[in-house]
């Protein structure tokens, strides 16, 4: 059974960089069939896709966050990571990692079939 | 950007009854639409993709329909474990992977 687990600091100061890692177990991150994505959910609000990465390193980012986001992959550790720079209180959210099934219509379109449990990141001084 | 609008925001239904949830896209997303269920404190769970295909392990009481801009998630004979928040998500257009704001399904 595929499992994903987020890890990283739960508290980040304003203007600093949020860093999270997702460890994949029960399957290989190097599968040619999937992307690996990050989605976030502010407390009490809806879901927002942040970006996704292929095992080769190819990435897609939400245009609204693109200037601040970097997603990377480490196939040797079966992990992928998120960095979000210059954070503000508006970036406070539960951050989920997920396996992404590519759509066929437009490059970068995906839906998400396996999710991590999520990790709350609070931006506060 | 495609806007996904879900209605109603809250739906009150009695156990054993049918629930019908709606999702409207601001422009056509063909059949590239997914539905998710989220319970408090849990990650979303994929229910439906391709507008009408149930994901692995999803009970047959969950069904999806629609194409283009109008979509429906139907839950026949609601069970206690079905009361949750439901999200739709389009994966057809750029910017991609946009979600609706959610419908809360509560016990009447």
C-alpha cells in the first residue's frame, strides 16, 4: 500500500522559507506513470494546488505561487520536497503531499489518488 | 482561470436518503473532473475521476455524472460515514488543478 508522509517545521517566521519533505513508501517515486504534488489548505478553507514534479525533475507550478515555489525530487531517498519563500501569515495552512495522475488534456493537469496525512505549518513571529 | 463553483454550500440529509451535490465550471472542462471526500482532521480521499469513474475501493453508492460545465455527485442511501465535506477539482485547463470551495454534507 502506497504511503506518503510529510515532514518539516511546524512554525516558520514571516519572510523566511518554508521547507517540507514528503517521503514515499510502498512504491517507487521513479515510476513513469505519476507525478508527485503538493496541495495546501488554510484552516477552515478549501484546497489549493501548489505544484507537482516528475521523477526526472520536470515541474509544474501554480502561477499564483510560481515566483516563490521550488519543488525538487531525490529518487535515491524516494522523497520530494517543497520550498516556499518569503512566507506571510497567508501561507499558514495544512500542507499535503500526494501522488498525481496526469490528465490527458493539457500538460500539468492532474488529479490526486494517494495523499499524505498533512502537516500544519504556521507562519508567525 | 477556471472557477469551480459548488452548490449548495451545506446540504442537510437524513441517513438512508439520497444526496445530490453540484459542481459548475466557468468554462468547459470536458470530463476531466474529480471528486474528493474530506472528513475532519483527515486528508482528502479520491472518490471519482473522469467525472464518473469510481476510484479503487469506493462503494457503488457513490456515482458521478456530467460533462462540460455541469457535474453531479450522487450518494444513494447515505451512511453515517458519508457525512463530510466534498470537493470537486478540474484537471482540464491551465492554470490546472483548481478545486471548488466544497459542500458540507451534514446529518439532518
